[in-house]
C-alpha cells in the first residue's frame, strides 16, 4: 500500500511538472507538442520533453539564459 502511494505521488508530481512547464512555455509563446508525463520512474515523477527543431531549441535556450541571468541579478 505504501508503494502505491509513493507511485501515485510520483505520477502526480509528473503531472504537475508538465502543467507548470506548459504554462511557462506558453508565456514565451512556445509549445512542446510531445511534452508529457511518462509516469513514475524509480519512485520519482518523470517528464518526457520530446523532440523539437533547432529553431525552437535556440529560442528556448535564449529564454532560459535570460531567466537565469535575471535570477542571478536578484541575488
């Protein structure tokens, strides 16, 4: 029973991570069509990001770098 609760919690964590990432990507007008919850793996939520083209990857890299830079300036 405890194992099932851990698996359920891990699955839910994956679902929440997918939802959070989809929302964050939407703010940047980006979508990963194959983003999905891949279920629990070794007791942890596992998110499948999927593939994307080079343009998308470069746009995502720019946004992540800008966000990381902004976080460092807040410290």
